[in-house]
C-alpha cells in the first residue's frame, strides 16, 4: 500500500488461507517512509517484493534458523549424555535452557547492553561451573515464583507453569558451557514452532538423533488439513457474524452490532481443538496461529465499531494454549508439545503487541497435553505368566544372528521380550472438544504385533470389536472420531492416514460410517498426497479426510503434479471438484455398494504366501540339491512375484511340499526337508501364528481353493496386486504365483481380453484403490462384482483372438529383448497422453513394437464395448465424461446381474467347473434401460433442495441460512422464491431484503437480473 509522497506499507498473507492481510513483518516496522529508502535492506525488501516474494516468507527464514538451533542442541545433548547423564534428565535440563534463551531474546528476561540474563550467566561463570549451576538454579526458581533473582540482581516475571518446577542444573564443563553459548547465540525469535517440535524431539532423543538432518513435515502440508478441518468452518461463522454486524450497524444499532462481534469473540476463545496423537504439537501450533489471526480480525472489527473494550487480552479473554488439547504416549514429545504451544503463543503476542508484556503468570499449567494412550486404557499392565508363574516371552522381532550352517541372518531366539497382559482394558476416552485434527501413527495391520506387542494388539482388538482385525492402526482413531462426530460430540474432524484408506480393509470402516444412522459426511478429501514420516524422515503417501455430521457436498482435491522444493517438500499442483464423496474418496458414480456375483465365484485367488524366503531356489541351487532343472518334480515349481512379472527378474523356483506331513517330507525328499530345516524353520519358530510354527515345511498360505480351481488346467491368468499398469497375462502350469499376484483360474483368452480392456481397467482403478502410488487390484473388489458382457459367440471369438495375439506379442518381445512389461506400458502411456517421448522411450517403442501393443489394445477396447452393447462410448474412454459413463453402466449392469442371479439366472464364466451339472440359461442384456445412467446429468452430484426450513432466531444464523439457500440454488432467486424456503412467525420476511443487500455488499451474492439473486462464484 502506497501513500504517495509519504510512505509505503507492507501487508502479507503467506499462508494463502483466505485470511486478511496483516502488517509485514510486524505492526511496528511495516511502514517505510521515503527517507528510509536510503537503507540497502529497505531497497532489498522492495526488490524481493517484485522479483521473489516467497523469499520474504517468515516461515522459510524461520525454518533455516530452527535447523541451526536443533543442531546446536543435539550436540549439547550428545555431550551431556556421554558424561553419564540419562537422556530424560538431559532433555529436561535443555528444555529449561532453551526456553530461557527464547525468553531473553523476546524480552521476557532482563537484558543489559551486551546480552541477556541467561547468556550473561553462561558467559560470566564459564570458568566456574559450580557457581554457574547455583546461579541458574536461583534464576529458574525465581522465574517459577515471580520474584527477585539474586543471580541477575533483578526482579523477574512470574512464569509458573510446569517448566521451572524442577530448577535442577546439570554439572557442566567449560566445553559444554561453550556449546550452550553457541546454541544461545541463535536468533530464538525466529524459531518456527510448526517444525521446532519435531526437530527438538529428535535432538533430545538418542534413538532419533540420527534423523535430525532428515526431512520434517512441511508446514504447508499441515495447513492443508488444518484449514478445512478447523479454520474454514470458523471463518464461515465469522463471515455470517460480520454480515450481521454490518447490517445492524447500517440500521444504526451499534450496540447490537458490537454485541454480535463480542459474542463471536467469546465463542472463538472457547473453541477446543484436540489432536489425539499430537507428537510434538505441530498440528496444534498451526491451528493456534490461524485462530490468533482470526482473533486479530475480530478485534480489529470491534475497533472499527468503536468498541474501546475490544482488546480483552489483559482480562484473560484471548485465544491461548488452553484451547489446544493433545494426547501423546511419548512423555518427551508431550512435554515438547506444551513448550511449542507456549513459544508460538508468545511469539504471536510480541509480533502483534510489540514490547508489551503478556499477562502473568506468563506460563500457565493448563494440563492441556496429556501423556497417555489415545485408543486403549486399562487398570494396569502385567506380564503374561505360564503355569509355573514365569513370564511368557517372545522374540523381540528385530535381533538376528548368523545361522551356523548357511551364515544367513536368522532370528536370535535368545533375544526375548515378555508378553504383556492388559488388565481390564477399555476404550480410551478423549477430552471434550469441538474439532479433532492430527496425524495418528502409520502402522499397518500386519505390523501391529511387531510394533506394539501381542498383548497390546489383543487388548486393543478385544475392546474395539467394531473395528475389523484387518484395519490399520490409524483406523481406530478414524472410527472413534467418526462416532463422536455422528453423535454431535464433535463438529468436524480431519485426520491423516496412509493412502491405503481406500483399500478394502480400511474402506469398509469409512463406508460403514457414511451409511450409519445418522450418517457421516465427508467434507474434504485428498486421496493421495506426498508426506514425510517424522519418525524416520521417510517419504510416504497419505490421504487426508475431513468429515462432519451435516449432509453436504464435499471437496475432492487431486494432486496432478509434484515439483521437488526445499527440505524434501514437494510443491504440488491440485485440481478440485465438488460432489458427494464416497468411501473410496471419489465423486460421481459410486461402486461401493455393488454385489459380488455368483458368476465369478471360485475362480480368482490370491497367490501363495510363502512366509519364508528359504522356500525359494535358484536354478543352480535346484541342481545342487540333485534335481534336473529341465525335468522338475511336482515338489519344485517355477515361481515369480509381481515385480518379476512386470519388471523381469532372475529365474526362480520354490519348494512346495503341500500335502506332506513332516515325516513324509523327510522320508521322500530329505534334501528339500533339510534345506527348509536350515532356512525356514528358524524364522518360523519365532512366528506369532501357531499354524505357521507347527507346519513350518509348508507355505504359510498354500491356497487350497486355488489348487482345486486350477486342477487339470494348463494355464491361468495372473495380474499383480499393485502395479502402475493393469496387465493380465497367461502363465503355464505347474506354477507357483507369489501372494502379491492374483490368479484367475480361466484358460479362455476371451476372459483375458475382457480383463485387459480399458473398460475393466476403469472399474479396477475405482474399485481397488491405491497402495502408495500404485493402483491395487483385489479379487473381492475388482473381480468378484465385475459384470462381464453377455457377448455373442462371434464377439467372444474376436475378443479371444485379439487377446491371444496380445499375450503372444508381449511374450515375444520379452523373449527377444530385455524390455519389460513396465517399460512397454510406460511408453504406451506416454503415447496416449500425447507427450513427446525421450530417446530412451523411442528405443523401447521401436524395439518393443509398442505401436502394435497400442493397436491391439485399441481393438480389444472396441470389441469389448461392442460386446457390452455400448458402441456409443467408442472413442470416449480417455475422457472424464466417458469414464463416468462406463462406470455408471457397469454399476447398473451389476445390479441387473444380481437380480438375475437371485432368480437363478447366472452367467457362469467357467460353467464346467463352477456348476458342471447345471444348465446355463442365456439372459438378455438388451432389456436393461441404461438411459438414466447414460445421462451426463445423472453423474453430477447435486445437493437436493431442502424442504421449508424454520427461520432461525439469531441474526448470524439467518445470514447463514439465506446464503446457504443461494449457494444450493440452481438458478437465481427472487425474494419471494427465497422466502418460500422458510417458515416462521412474526415479521421475519422483513429481514430478507437487508440480508440480501448485505450479502451483495460483502461480495457473497450478486444480482442476476432485476430483483433476482445468486451466490457469487468462489
């Protein structure tokens, strides 16, 4: 903002959250007068505003300062621990030190001309460590009580809280004091709380200190969830209050206008936000900062309305840490979370108030961060005892030793840990809150026992019987938050999960909540987003979901591009659509309620789960065991996993002793038995499942049903569970597919052709979800409910011939070149996307005959569409509308087939196996009326027009109701049409015209023709 000839004022809004612009860098120095242009730093700031505005983002500057602070503290912590002090004692001591450094930098501790009180003591008594210890003890005791500190000869503020209740000082050497001085010289005013907690936790934890240089979760990622969960609902409330206050002020009712704003401010200062897995508090801090920003706008509005009582902080009515609640099982992280909230709150105070001191006590022991488990409570934890009263133990899950024969690492059975027993376990209760937001731990259901212990997992599943055993750990948080939201205990919740939320085992929990009575509603979702696991700095893929109890259209954000940025962060480009969000985090046609079809039953199975790498043999090992690789017995089978299928791999076999007991295996195949005895049994002996321990010579999951289904067949169809490209291929029997492959026990190339079509690929992509960044295919979601076309014999013959040609073509390329299926389909994807191919891709295209591959798939797509009777969709499969049409018709066809099957009319895929004695009636598909599903409008979610609503009593609620009707209306509304949406007594209709005028003045509505109004876009 430029006052020409006088000054330039800077205002910024780097969060890009829709908040109002605030003075930059703070209210004390945001104004530059013309005379200030002589200064180089002033001119540099102006230059950056035009050329590189993001370089001025305080969060970026603070991130660098925070990294330096954490590095200094880690070095000091390492030094103190090496001197013999425990990690917990060191963490407490350094936490007191760092807050003292922060306090003197922001003016909460006295300063002299040279340095602050804390640094002064370090410097003055560097050569007298014993004296320094007594001086720091005196200072911290005075800070706790708010009294005169003899150590610095000054009165200090009353800090209170828990931080200085223990003023003990560790004995320090001069070298350690020097390291503390180096840490103290950092600019503690620039610490960024949103990442400080994570880095401080790593710095103070010996087990995590190695990850200090690893990536932390960027603030922008946290805000992406905090905004729709907490900030946007509160800002919507504030917009209605502003409109009400503006309307009242326009009518000359200034007292009433001020009262509405004060009422909102009081409500804002009463909002409670809970993070039930808060870690070191970054979600809570980011939420606090946004609420402080909103509070600033509210107080500014009160000032504009002439309210001299608007600045209410001195009386204690302000947004502060007591509103931000956390549950955290790690004591160190819980203490850091509390510290982070106070540092962030005090930074905000000095940023907006200048040198004014906050009310005392400066720190308050609100007990808002609880150190306890968020999902499981119990009376106590004992050890499980055997009949002799000795604790039952298990392998610790990580300690290995070399096998005496093979030298390979095997579990060290001597490394034991006791099995815990939870006495009177029960669901943990959460503090009362209005919003829940956070990032619960990422532990998959298969890793829970190793990570948490058998006793914990059994107790957890015992008390949470409404959460399936197949669900990931994070789903206990999601399910509980959903229950609280549906019963109105929460207004809204937003949680981070891995993007396996869309997988069947997690999606069923989401689906059940969306269909419950009353139902949950997804308000916001990002199905697949980059993230950083703060536990080890590893890159992961996550989903964000925000839910509320009110029925509403949801916002679906899709990451369409990712560009690497600083510190491991990705700058993401996002597209957005609005519609009803389904359990699979999609809009449009839902396939969540489709039925499994009898026609497909008994044919598709997950491959063999070996549960032991020792089952695998190389060709050389087969020969060394005395077998002819060219003439393998049935007990040794060729084998591959999903990676081998798609990307190639070394030739591999497995030992398959299915059907043998241990004695038979030893007698008939002693060499194979001994191989497994040395390489599989040591690992299986430590397995939690008794069946795996007892039958160690057999695959963990030998798939009896799969063996029956392929009996007598010469080939089967395989497809990977997770893969970037959905590929189906014939494999000759005998063969052993890995558990990451799915086997379809059909040798008919017609089935292969239909599954290889884009029609099925679209279904699979929607039904299967993704794992990390790869689409997933399962028998239960992608195959069992999929309705195959009712093709004529001629149509089947054409599809069959094309599928055989496709399968032969790919195998010929693989046999004659080193090109893999993944490489072929990567190039095919590039061609279909219309992007120029690289030189490497061009070589693959030419040598791999990818043009032929593309032509075959196009032919298959045309024939499959024709078999369905959907020739009108030819050429549309690459468009969004065409894909929605296909899914809508498949869902409708599934419903028809389910009805037909209930009447005994089953379209068996392999009748000679599925029902050899049963006649297979032919059903007419053409009788299905798909016109409704084919209509584009049927695929667009529209919010249904509500019935007559009771006219609200409060003015802000009246504003919200009118704005809501305008937002939902398909066309502009007259005042009479708006009034028809409401019912009420008295003169409520007189309020409609001024409310509409206020909404127009605020840009929330616009006039669309004389006397007709509609909501403004955006």
